[in-house]
C-alpha cells in the first residue's frame, strides 16, 4: 500500500515545517474546525495543506491540484479577490481500489493493469477564497450522499412504473378472457376448451410478470438501502467467515441444480464493521452470477484473506465460466446495464445485481474490482476495511468445508 499512501500526501518533516511557516497557527486552527475538506495553495499553486478527503475526491494528486476548473478558479480569486462558488462532479481515483486489489491477486501472473475497479462519482460544492496575498483556500463540501439518494429514488419510481405495465396488461388480458369464457354457451365444449387454454396462458403470464416485478422491487429496495454509509461501532462487527458460510449454505441448492461445485476458505480470522444483510446480499449476487455463467461440472470458489498490510479483508469470488468482454467490464457495475453475454438463465435479470455489490462495497468504505477474459472466467474482488480486534468468542479455527 506504499503507493496508495503516497497518493494522500506522505509528506516529509521539512514539508510539514514549511506548511507551518506558510500558515499562521490561528489559520490552521480555524481550518481544522471546518467540517468540509480543505486545501490551501500558495502563490506557486503548490498545495501546502490538504485534508485526506481531497485526494479521495479527486481534487488533489501528488500534492498538486488536479482539477482544471479549480485551478482556473484559484487564478481568478488570486487576480480579483472575493470568492468563487460552484458545483463540481469528480470521480474517486481508481488507484485507491486498484492498490488494494493488487494484493488480492491469485498468482504472480495476475495482471492488475487488466482489472476494472469501481470509480465512484462525487458531487461537490466548492468555495474558494483568499487567505492573504498569496494563499488561497479551497473548501469542498461533499453532498454525494444526498444526490445519490435522490437519483436512486427517482430511478426506483421510474423503473417500477415501467415494470408495472407488463403485469397490468397481462391482468387486463386475463380479465377479458375470463369475461368471455363466462358468456360461452355450454353446448360448445371445443370453444370452451380453447378459451380455457387462453386463460391458462394469460394466467401463466401474470404469474411470470408478477414474479419478475417482485424481483425488481426487491433489488431496488436493496439498492436504496445500500446508499447508507456504514459507521463503525462495537455493535456492527462481523465475522467474515460466518457471512461466507451463510451465503454458501443459501446458494448451495442453486449450485447443485447447475451441477456447479461451491468451495470456500477463510484461513485466518477476519472481522469487519458492517451490515450483515448487505454483505451477504453482495456476496450472494456475486455467487449467483458466477454459478449462472459457469458450465456444468465447473467450480466456483470463495477465498477470503487479509491484505498484505493488514488493513483490508479481501474476498474473491472466482469462476471459470464464459468471462466478460473488455468493453462490458467498464460498465457492468452500472445500474440496469446488461452485458452481451447473457444465457437463458441470466436473461431474466434486470441489471441491478452488480450495482448493489458496488454500493455495498463503497458504503462499507471499501471497493470492488473485476478481472475477466472471454473463455477464461472472472474474478470479482470485494475489499473491505478490517475491524480492529476479533469478534468475541471467535476461536480462529478454519471453518472450511
């Protein structure tokens, strides 16, 4: 994780001393009280102070302002004084996810450059002003959570409305068939049988669409719930092995029906802070996809281990199925996106499974990556920060099958 630490400003003591000389003590104290992320640049546009969040939000990189619009606004404020305020959309640099993903590779030939990591969009309110003749402060208010909630709510309403049309239409057709059947003369049994067949067909359509709508509603509700960030506490410490064991147990019937072997291992005690239901849903979605895209007789594996620096729990779901094209890999975590590698079983999906996985990972302060190649299978890697201290009563035994 050395490269990751350098991304968030691993500055030397000389740098810190220079920062202290550039900023008066009272100014530093005032900035420390501001809840928003702050960045201070000097007359040469070099960053002399920065909150860690400014790196995560894609504002600062290698101790320099990396966003062109903010660079332009700094120049305007320095020339004319006053302040500037505007809205800005950025993306969290994928390096934050890829560095952790590099530690989860299965072998030395696992090419991290070929992995696709989720890159979260950030909706920001940015305000700039001068501290003195040379120093400019940038205040960054991250309003992403509220924006995501509104967007997810709107998507929920839009998609539920669209998905309601088919079952409603099927119900109307069924009602029309039943009405016609009730008026048939009893002395024409062939005509009656024909109508009954139509009624049965329409009833099957109602049943199928109702099940599909139920699936849509369930996934949309899961997606909404996955927008809420998890705050670490003593009450939400989870044993990773227990979550994996529960998922494997719940998905065993699906795997047996597909003639796919499920294997898992967690050789070391791993604990995280989180919502157990969300973690299990995310893992279940990955396992369901892996089983669905695997051929009969193949194996799907879940492997959990700590990252090399001990900061993350790494959970991999590995299959040897048909794989995902490079073009699709960049979009598969988008809501409602459907890749072109569907089969009969997966064609009924709505494209929310991996979006749910992404949001569960991000709201747990982690990330998810995918490595895949057509014909070679896929590896999805879920990375979650480890909790400090073991779960009470955990004995450290390997609960593998």
